[in-house]
C-alpha cells in the first residue's frame, strides 16, 4: 500500500487551499496529506518561539497557517520576521523587516527558491526577497522549507515511516532531490520542470531514478511492488 504526501515550497496558499486545488484536478487528498513551507515555518515558530510576535512578508495562505497554530502576527514591536513569497513586496515592507532584524528579531524564511516557472514565464521566487534582506542586514535567514532538515523531519513524522521507505519525487535537483538525499530517502527526478539531465552533472546532485514524466512513476512503483511479492 502506497501513501502519498504533497510537499511544496509554495507558501502563498494554505494547506486547505491546496486540497481544493488538487480536488479540482481530480486528485483527492486530506489536509494532513499536504506539507507546505508555510506550514513548516508555522511549526518551526511554534516549536522554538511559541510566544513570538511575527512580522510576515507573505500572502494570506502563509498567515493562515500561522494563525491556525495560535501564533501572533504583528506590525509593530515584532521579535520575529518571516519571509515568504509576496507578490506585493515593496520597499516599505523591506524597510520594516530590516529594522526588526537589526533590532534582534529572529529572521526566518519559508524557502530560498530564487525563481518560479509559471505559465507567464520565469518570475522571482521567495529567495529573491530573502536575499534582499540578508544583503541589507548582513544576517542569514533560518530556512524551514525544502531542502531543510526541519521540513524533512516534519514530513517523515507525518508519514510515520523510515526515510529509506520514502520515494521523494520532484523536478528540482536543489530542493526536491537534495532534501531526499540529505534525509536518506530514495529520489526520483522528473524532467518536466526546473532541472535537466545536464544539471545533474553540473550540480553533482544525483537522483536514484530519472523519469520523463510523473506519469511513468505509478507503473514503476507497481513493478517494484510485484517484484517484492514472493
């Protein structure tokens, strides 16, 4: 019996929103089948800074995950700064966050993906926003999304299996495949997104398997399962 968990660095939507999006694609799942970088950030703050007042650069989906765990959001006297993708990011938000960080606020990032591949072309990712604050403050953010150990541990705990029993599937060598390798999981790169075969040689990040499309994975898993039956 195979179980699936949807793991994403996209913090703009809440887990509930992803459940609805997947349902629209005829992929049924529950909220506990989804782990986002926003959900990981909320869990990180709850675990390490439960009474923190958090200034959020991000969209409503990220804020919703924080609120569900009882985390206080703020605009003044904030002692934590959380940065995710924010399509309304501006100089004012950057300045506020910078001043909180310089005064000692904890600096957390949902992820550091430099860009997004969309139907409208390539767009800046959350990493571009994070980098601007790292440059201005001289401080590095704690990253809770892929490929961090924190989100990997969260995923393993949610699946309740050993890392070596997990097949991490993704299209990005530096996030999806790297988190799997670092965590002791099997990895499968699909060649329909960010990374190519050439990138494997350039980055020296080698997945266990390579597929042209995610559509080739279910037959592969069935074959593996059949071969294990004695």
